[in-house]
C-alpha cells in the first residue's frame, strides 16, 4: 500500500471513524467481561463503495448496512486492529494518541487472562474511552470490580501496592 493511500485511510479514520477498546459483558465469559478492540469506519449507504475499497486495502473485517441509512466497515480483534493501527498511526492526527494507547493495550493482552490482569487492563480501557463520546457507557473498570466482588472472583490482595493499584 502506498504512503498516499495510508494517509488517505488515516484521514478517513480521523474524520469518519472510531478506534475503540471496550469491556464487553457476557454471561458465558469466565470473568463476566472481556476486552474487545475494534476500528469502525462510517459512511452513508449511498457512498458505501468507499468502505469496500477500504476493506480491499486493509484485508480484515466486514461491512454492515444499518437500518438508519448508514454503513459501517468494522475490524475487530487484537491482531487485526494492531496491524491496521501500526500501518496508519504515523498519518493520524486527531486519533494518534488514542491509536498509540490501543496498541499499548493490545501489546499487554496476555495469552491467558487472569482476574488481576483483567482488572489492571480494564483501567487502560477506561483511559481510552475518554477519547470517545459514549453517553451510555456502563461497562467500565468499576462495574467489572463490582461484578468480580459479587462473584467472589476479585483478586486476592497480597500487598499494599496491589491494594492501591486495584482500588
């Protein structure tokens, strides 16, 4: 992909896109929550061909036609999101800091998640959320801690440092 194409895609992401790290709640998850990272590009359905072009350039994700006249091109998953962000981060302007934070978060995801790691990383997810404009966001590190305490899964505190870090 040419630098010009990378710059164009980064500009598109800056203007009509979203980079997200989320805590997703589901009853089947071992700790009740998981961390999901994604990139979404938005466009009116009448101009959805640009989303197909983006997909052909980035090789990941799927396009969804919404009922409100919009279309979304979504890329989900740590490997995929990291690869795309690494490709675009030099060209981003508005979302450069967020992209770097999400890359850092992805780089810290363990092969096998523990309760302590999930709690620690949920704070990083909260930090990335400050860049997005969700009014309904309820799945955050505090909700995770409450859920884990209710299920007696909250990490055992072994020192004052752990106690301070985990709240």
